[in-house]
C-alpha cells in the first residue's frame, strides 16, 4: 500500500511575490532570477533560466519568499499545473506556489 503524506510533512508552501516596480532599486541589477509562468516552458524539469531578474536589494527585503535549490515550484494561476525544480536561489511571482524547505529524510 502506498504511504500518504501531507505537504506539511515534506515542506512549507509559499506563494510568490512581485517586488514593487515603483522602486527602481528592486530591478537595478540582475542578481537573482525572478521566476514567472513562461519560464516553465523555456526550461525542462529544472528552472535554470529566467527572462526576469531582481536585485539583491529586492531579494533581501523579501526573505520569507526565497526559493532554494531543489524546492518545487507549481504554477497555480493562468496556466495551471506546470511543475519545475528550482535550480538556485531565486523568487517567483504570485502566480506560482512553491514547496520550500523540503525535508530530505
């Protein structure tokens, strides 16, 4: 028989965020990927590339929304059900929910 798990058994679900475009410091450098729905189609399983980036300034201001290597990202608005594995530290927009801090037991 298959064992069932709750998502909370393996990690925490977070919804992405878009840093304010009114603050130019948020987009002053291409320090971190900013994953959006089209990035799922441009990548295969791993979200290695993005068309959008944010600065370290923006990344540091939203520490509770960080995604890390091997977190799971899932599109949940518009195009629903795309799944990708995060390649390195980044954030996603609010159309994406992610399972973070995956317990590796």
